């Protein structure tokens, strides 16, 4: 699928602008600056099983296709300049590529407290922001899923051991035949446990009821097993994206702390998991840090294909978390499919891309050497 990315980042209600594409024949004349090109690539899948937390092997195949659309200048009919002579009459309204957002939400004990005595707990502010986000008119037809961490393990944590490896992923210490430092056996360290979402991805506004109910039935408690949680979220998202290859699928990791519990489980380990999801499956990890001091979370975001974590002040977590979700949606929510003409093939050098922002005047994109 060839996609033309148009990025709009707004801190509020996002409205994607209209886009129209018109193709020219070989007889077309020259005009203003050329339109920018678009391209796409499809990478091969790799084995999700195996890696840091589950045994097994991975593999896959990969390939890619790329294309570009440039174009001679000139505006679409009805605007100043018009199309040059010889241009085809076909024009197309932009069709937005569907966006699916899977949220992995920290429900550790610290989320139940507030940075300000007597203030509203972060958990209450964040879940209220999610509810408000889902009710925004601009989120209609957005896909959304939800999962929590920590959750209870499907398999009890190991107790007896002959070697440190027998205690993984809960501990890496074996002493006198017993696994040590297993103080939080009720918090799963198994990535496969986090593959099953509390609410599977489905379309808004319909899925909002299930998301709100899941949040209402969940209370903060436990530690922060971030590594297996992100692994499971990316595993779920990658499988989802295979079934919906024409969608943009992403993971949002929202947390108020650094990883605790589980082995391996340092920031670098979590970042490596994010990098694997992005490199192998094209799934980006967006990180929302609930606490402005959590700058080490930037590494996870960078390795996950996004520039930096979005920091939220605990004193105003509700409003800032809502803004963060809108920022994430805006960064990928206005990606358009490139249509195919009804007759013939488009000449990559003679395709005009007109962009009309809401309430603004139409303009044609100039040609650039690269998207940088």
C-alpha cells in the first residue's frame, strides 16, 4: 500500500484536513513547484516467540517496495492557476489510513497516590482523561484497546531451584535450593500473560463502554513489571496488524515509574523490546511518563521509533494526559492512502497533491528531496 504521510500534531481536538490528488497525462504542461512524493515499504515479520522472556525461535522474511509521486505545479480546478493543459480530470478526496491504538496502562500501587497531599490520585486523573479522550468527536472510527500491568500470573512463580536460571524471570538468585527475592509473586513476569488485553482493539465509540468498565473494575496495586508488559503489548499489536495490514497500529506505554521486579528488567531491557517491535514489525511505542522527572523513559521512546517520551505533571495529570493522547493521535492520525486513477496509470512526475486545512485555503505541496 502506498501512503502519503501528512502530519498534524494538535493539543486538543484533532480534525484531519482534506486532501485531493489529481493526475496529469504526458501532454500536460509545466507549472509551479513539483509535488512531494510518497512511498511505502513492507518489512518481513520475525518470530515473536523467544527472546527475553519466552523460549523459542524467531524468523521471517522481508521485502520492500517503494514508490514516489512527484508532480508538476498548478492548482486543482477552481483554484488560482488551475491544472495545466493535458491533465486528467480525475481527482480524489484523501482517504485516511485507519489508526489503531493499544494502551498498556500502569496500575502499580504508586498510581493510587497523589504527588500533592489531599490531591486526586494519578490513577483517577489518567482514567478520567482516557474516558474524555474516547468521547471526543474526532476519535470516531479510531481503534482502541487496553491492557494493564501488573496482572496476576497464569503460572506460579518458581520457588525451588538448582541454578539461578531456574528462577527467571522473577529472580536471578538461587540460594540453598530456593529462589530468592521473589517478594511479588502476584505480579506476573511472564510476557505471554500480557498478550491478552483487558479490552481487545475495537472501534470507537462502541468500544468505549468496555474500556470504561475495565478501568472501573481495576484498582492500583503491585509493582512495575514493565519489560514483560511491553513485550506482551507489542506481541498483541503485531498479531493484530497482520490481520489489518492497511491500518496503522501503535502501542502507548503509560507509566508513573521505572521498571521494578522481573529479570531482566532494566530500562535498557525495556528499550530493547521497544526497538524489536519497531524494527521487526513496524509497531511504534509511544511513552507517556506520569511524572516530569522520568527522563530515562526517553530511551524507550527513542528505540520504539518515537523521538521522546511525553512527560505529564502529576499535579495536572488529567489535562496533560488527555493532551498527550491527542498529540500521539495527531502524529500519525492524518496519514492518507494514495488512490489509483480510474483509467490508466498515474505519471509519478505529474501528480498534484492539494492540501486544504480546515477553514484554510488550498495549497499544493512543493517537491522536496526527502521527508527530512
